[in-house]
C-alpha cells in the first residue's frame, strides 16, 4: 500500500477524523516495525472547544507542539499514559485528532512484549501508543511520514458511527459534541460492547 497524501489534514478537522479511520499507522522504532488500522478517533477543535488543550489560545509548555502546521503529531501524557494526536489545519488554528484505537496488523508479538499482555493491546489511546512505541519525550512534535511514523493506505469502514467523546464530563457544552468516530462493529475501540460485525466492520 502507498503512503497517503496527508493534505486533507489541512482542511476540516471533523472530516479528517473520519478520513483517518482505516488508515494504517506504521512505526519503525528500535529497528522494529509495528502497525495497525485506525478504528477510533476524536476531533478537538482548538480555540473554541472547551475539551481541547488549546481552548482559548493560550500556549503552554505542555501544549506548545499543538501550535504547529498539520502533518505533525502532538503527544501528551495523562495518568502516566502517552496519547497521540495528529495535527490538522495551520498553526493559527491549533486543532487535531486524537487516535483512540487501532486494529493491530504488523508486529503483534512486539506489541505484546511492550504491553505485557495478549488481549486489549490497542483499544485505547495510551494502549496503542505503548504498543507502537510512541512516547512524548521522543516523538512529540515530529512530522508524519518521516521514517519513524508513517500513514499508509489501509482499509475502508463499512459504516462510521459518531458518538460523544470519552473522559471529558466536566467540559460544559463540549461534553455533548459528537466528535468521536468509530468503525462500527470493530472490537478494537474503547469500551467495546456486543458482538463484532463481519470482518470487524471493514468493507
């Protein structure tokens, strides 16, 4: 599969969050390749989104990498876990897409070693970064498609489902925005319940 044209990231963040579903994320870290297909994303719309780290436009040491052009990543830590965002738009519009879930593809044994378990490898933002080897102190602010972290053509969702974002219950009206997008029926997403659809929801 070919490396994808990431120009769509510079346009609309909500659409980018949907278009990223099915894209294969590949890392080459410590001489090992790991990868997975994106199954779950959350859009964060910057200055006017109370749930975004850049709400209000104030730059801090924590969020400064969000003030970059699209095609870079922003990695932050929460409760000891590293979470990866793909930046969208231009730096005066510090928006991004949190990658919340992937379906493992290559390097699964390495993912198991990194996580210390065989199940639930990548069904959450901190789980997938650990499986892929992504860390804030090493990768915050790097560009996509630079040999370390690559986006490649992957799979196509049969249906995309929009829901409220997870873990932002104290963000006023932003708690109700339907800015979380999942591949419907794919078990490799946060808090999956029920039975997986045929082919895990892929066409």
